[in-house]
C-alpha cells in the first residue's frame, strides 16, 4: 500500500502501521494516458477511507450504476465532469448527505433536477453546468443552508426566476456564486448578482442585464421629462427670478455682484441667467433698472 501512496494523484493517511488512501486525483491525463475506457470500476467502493475523488475529463468513461458511491461514507468531494452519465439512474441517491462539493458538468444528464440534492444538507458547492436538465429547482433546495456556489449554466431550465431564488432562501447568507446563464428562465431578475449570472436567458430583462423590461423605457423617459419640469419650476440652478417679494435686490449694472457670480458659478449658469434676463418682461423702477429676486445656488 505504501508504494501505491507514492503515485501521482494519490494521497494517503499517515499511520505508523498502515496507510489508507484518502485522496485520488485521476482527472484528465492520468486515465486517458493509459487508454482506460468503459464503465467506472465499482472497486472504488473498497477505498472506505476515501475523502476526495476526481475522475473528471476522462470522457472515455461512463457509468450506468453509481451505487458504489454509497459505500464511501467519508467521501465529501466528488468530480465526475465530462463522464457519460446519460444512462445512470438513481445515482444522486447513492451520494451520502455528508457531501460538501459535487461537480457533475458535461455528463449528458437529462430530466428534472433530482430532489435528493436537498438532502445533502452539508453541501457547499454544487456544479451541474452544461447538461440537459429541465424545469427548475426542487423545494428541497431550501434545506441547503451552507451552499456557497450553485452553477447551473447551460441547461434547459424554464422556471420563473423569482421562484427559483425563493427556493434558495436557506442559502441567502452563504451563497456567493450563482450561475444561471444560457438557460430559458423567465421574469425579472433581482440585482443580487452581476449580469454574467443571468446572461443568455432571452426572456429575462431588467438590471443588471442591458435588456430593458416592457414599459421600462417609457418610465425612464417620463422620469426624464419630470426632472426637466422640476428643474424649470425650481429655477435655474437654484436661482429664482421673480418680480414680487424680493429677497435681495440688485441692478443689472451692479459690477461687484456680477463679478461674484463670475468667480463662483459656472458658465452654463451665467448663460442661462443672461438668457432669462433678456426674456424677462420689463418692469422699470426708479433709475430704469430691473429688480430681481433670487436664491444663489449652493456652492
């Protein structure tokens, strides 16, 4: 056994008398380089102390029966990405509740997302991207209180987004990564995650996606018009021009005040001030000067 523990991708427990395989990383090149293909050997079930198993990207492997997983009571990390599981049935039920990380992408998985995932109450990472899963999440997903990442990109999910997110309510405080892109989800997404989490769902709209929801453009236009009206009614940059009850009086020829305005306001303000003075109806007083009432803009 000690000789086996010296191999690449193998890690064993350190005991004085005997060692047990605790980690087995056979992803990608390790099995393909040997030409190994066909069903995953059920003899993996003999590694009763195994905690970590990575068989990912060995696309020549397949499995119709993963019952052997139920014998690995200490296993908490499993990666089966790119292994053909299209004919596997009941495989999720073979996984024990102590699982922390499960990666099963590009496996040709079909049908509904199994309800058994909700029984893996310790699960922190669930990656099921690029399969052919349909429908939406099961209500049991609300039990996943420790879930930190959920990746479901590239499936055929059609659920209303607000319903899907509601089923993740148990992971509201823990969930950090959510991947729902390239599905067929519907509705208006919440802004809890960035746009990449929702990209490729043609029926989703609203922020943070660039696609606006129906009626949103009209609302934004109406808001812009209202802001223009509010700005007009409140005066130019806070300046009120009136002919009655003046708060401060000055003559157009008052050089000192104009100098103050020149040094403490913008040219846009002055331009609008001049335009308003030109259009102001004449209201002569003694000396032939205008009397204006105004509030200086906040500087």
